């Protein structure tokens, strides 16, 4: 089996489950050459991914969680500054603590009614037309609006920031040179305006709270705020969008399961949503770097080696899931690892679940007779998986206002 988990083409029609299966069976901790790098270990079994994600003493998130060492974090473009996602405890613990309370289940629940109202408006905007680009017009709208509102920004600005996120998450090979760096620079330029605005007129939003909070007895400086801003806008955008688009596609490809879900949507949605998370696994990988020599899944990993966890592969591991290749919306238990685990486990998972549920309820209860006039186009990314465009036809219905 030819193994290539780096080329964007490998992910051009979804995640490479044939390669994942071969790797889990024959080389679960696999040395993967890189055309322009020093190579990395690809980890595909659930148990090993779990171990790497939790053992921060052996597997560091520094200097970066991306495979190439050329990104701004690893190349030192941010100077001594690091994004929380790329820190180890105790620094990571201190930074995560600053915003943890904003992302607990009770805090997320406080936003539930507003998120449901947004979902209703998003479907209202397309329902009379009987056609839309589901990724752009529906799935992408939800996280752009939620992230903008959370930060206390105009919704249109949220949409612009979300476009930048998409560029940042696209493989550099698939973009004109320098596009990723320019997108980060634009994000920072916007973030700097947010700093000025929120310092002048603080409010009850997350941006104002971040500017007011203290780490080690001092306020965050501008760069620390900007890296938080980048992380929070980035992490909740195309991940949630891809779950929604990839999830609807999976339902359309499994009509029996789709009908089962619709027959009792409210009761069946929680289990179905978890299965769609397992099935789509929107975050393809996170990288760690070995802090010392260590053995994993029979491989001898050396200090400094890159170790890459493939969440989509772990989520189809037959050692963990019964008939993992079957979409079973009633699956229980379902200990998928689509949100990661350990110290960096997804901070936004409660908000994400509320967004997903609100959107799926609106889409599945109000839109009907879905048809794909052309094949969905997938994101050319080896990092984030999902359709990039998904033209969709459906039976038109009334707005709810
Ligand atoms: C379906 C949607 C989502 C998926 C699949 C997802 C997945 C992930 C994954 C795999 C990680 C890395 C975990 C690890 O290394 O163990 C992560 C981290 C993170 N996610 Fe999410 N995420 C989603 C939505 C969100 C949302 C809506 C937010 C809200 C802002 C968010 C914020 C974060 C943050 C801040 C981190 C970094 C946590 C840390 O470093 O401590 N995510 N997410």
C-alpha cells in the first residue's frame, strides 16, 4: 500500500481510510518520510493516539502542533511568544485557566437560546430558494456568527475572519506562496483594532475579559492577546463547519440511518451527533515532539522525533469500536477522540455540540428532499477535513421569521 498522509490530494475526497486501515494493521507507529522535512511517526491506533495525547511529559506540543517545522511558531516568527495550543504544562495550564470558565458546560448552555435563534435565521436565509451552497451559506455561517458574538464583534467581521481561518488551514502547497502568512497578518491587524476598541469600551465579551485578566500577576500584552484571538477564531471555525457539512453528506450517503434519525430527531440527536463526530473527525491530526527516547506501539522513538496523532484513524480502530466502518447513529458507547483528550482536549467542545445540535435540528426538521447537483469539493488540506463547497438542492419551505 502506498502511504502518503501529506499530499493534499490524499485528502481530496475525504480521509484516506484505506491507508489508515493498512497502517493500523501493519505499521501502527509508522515512519513517514517528508519531501521537505525530517520525517515523522504516524500514529493510527486508538490506544497509541490516546497515550500520546495524554502523556505531555514524553510528547511535547512545543514548538508546534503542525507537521512542517516551517510555520511561524516553529520558525520563531512570533519571537518568544507561543499560542496556548503549542505550550506544555505548566505554562499551558496557566493560560488555559484564563479562559476555561468561559467554555464550561454551564457557560456554553447560557448561549444555547441565542445559538438556536441564529440557526433559525441561517435556515430562514436559504429555505425559500430551494438551493444553496451548504458549506458557505449554512454550515460556515454558524461558527462565524458564534465566534464573532462571543468576542463581541459584528457578524460580518466574523464572516471575514472565518475566510482567513480557511486560508490558514489550507495546505501551503495548494495556495499561492505567502497566502497563509498574509492571512495571519490580516488576523493580527484586525485583532489590534479589537484591542484598541475593547480597551476603550470594555464589555461583557470574551475579548474584553481576555484583556482584563491576569497571568503571573500581570495583564496579557498585545501579542499574547493576538495569539489567543487567533486560536479562538481559528479553532472553532472550519472544524464545526466541516462537521456539519461532512455530517449531512454522511447522512445523505446512508439513507436508512438518515430516516432513522429523522423519525425521532430530538431523542436520537445526541447519539447521532457523537457518531457523526467519530465518522467525520474534522481535525485530521495533531503533532507532538518526543522529549526523550520512548517506545510506542513497538517503535523506538528518539528524542526530538515528530509524532503525529491521526484522530480519524483512531476513530475507526476495530480494537476500540465494534464495526467501525459502519455509520451507526445509535452507537453506544462511543468514546471517539474527535475532540482530542488530555491537557489540550478541545476547550470548545460544549459550544461545538450546542452549535451542531441547533443547526442539525433546523436543517433536518425544516429542509427536505436533499439532492447534490454535483459532487462536493473537499478542502485541499492534510490538517482539517471536510467539503469546501457543497451545492445542495432541497424542497423549498417557508421562513419562520
Ligand atoms: C466539531 C467541532 C470541533 C472539533 C472536531 C474540534 C477538535 C479539536 C481538537 C482535535 C483539538 C486538539 C485536542 C488535542 O490536542 O488533544 C482542539 C483544541 C481546541 N479547540 Fe476545538 N474542535 C471543535 C470546535 C471548537 C470550538 C467551537 C471551539 C471554540 C472556540 C474550539 C476551541 C478549541 C481550543 C481553544 C483548543 C485548544 C485547547 C488547548 O490547547 O488547551 N474548538 N479542538
